[in-house]
C-alpha cells in the first residue's frame, strides 16, 4: 500500500523563523516520485518540487530547501526566514511507478506565519 | 500557453440537483485526472481519463458520480442528486502522456493542476 503522512497538522511561527514540514511516505515501488504543493488561502495548488526516487540530492530554491532521505522514507521541506506570504497549507504527495498522474496526498500541514 | 482551465470556479447547488464540473486540459494533453478535496483534508484521486476512455476510476464513489472526456471538448465530472457531503473542492490535472512522473514530466516548474471548482451544496 502507498501512503503519505504529514504528522504536523498545524504549525505557527513568527516571521523570520525557520520552519520544517515533515513528510513520511510508504511505498514498495523502487521507482517513484515525490512532490510538494502549496495551497494558499485563495485555494489553488502551486507546484513546488518533484523528486524522483533515484535522486537523493538535497535541493535548495531560494528560501526553500528539501531533504530527501530514502533510509527513513522522508521528504522534508524547510522554509528559511519565513514570511507572512508563506502562510498556506502545504501538501506532500507520492506518485508510484507507472501511476502517472495518480498522486497520493498527505493530509497537509497548515503553516501560519505571524508578523 | 494556457494552463488547465476549470469552470465554474464556484458552484452552488441545492440538494438533489445535478452538478457539472468542466475541465479543459492544457493544449496537447490527452490525459485528465480528477481529484476531490473535502474540507480540512488532502486531495483524493477520483478518476483518470484519456480521450473517450476511462482508465482508472478506483477513487470514484459508486453512485451518482460519473466522468467523461469526449473526443472534442472538456472533460466533465457529473454529480447527480447532490448531497451536502459532496461539498468540496474538485481539482483537475492534465498530462501529455501516462507513465511515471507524467504529471510534471515535461516542465518541472509548472503545475498542471487547474484552479479547482468549489462546490457548495445547500
């Protein structure tokens, strides 16, 4: 069975703090993809990153960074120096082998960044 | 290069009415996926369609829900005799082909999800 767990339902931080959103996944596939999406209060889904299972390099994009660890089946997301505009619900998702387009989403983590 | 277009953005229906949600995939995409997001929950896969074919409907409720993707025109998600529990955001995504990583296969920096239709049943 495939599953994505985001154990943190809500996180509240003060602006400029760093924050890490956890994502743990389960799959028996050796080839798979992991995603992060942002859902701001306006409701649309904003794609942040896709990672394939063979690429364990950490990725940094501006204030965002991702830590992919196959040994612990985790794909954590860190926002450095958070800003109020980062307030949103963040979803981690898994796409199994040959399951193009069929994503398994976590429950989401609601991040609130206060000024 | 328009993205995935969904309409309407907001839809209000009374209990017992029918709801029709439309999704126009990105140009050149022949694969469409529908997801539902119930309040306070993550997205759940509903159905995967290619032109004129339903490929995987494992996430569709057994009754009242149907989906189609005709040769011409948008994909339609149809909910008959809506109930309050159908109130949710319905998202559509498209891809140019199937297979692993299909959703973001070509352009790694673009989201292929539409903006969603928020259905409210009163």
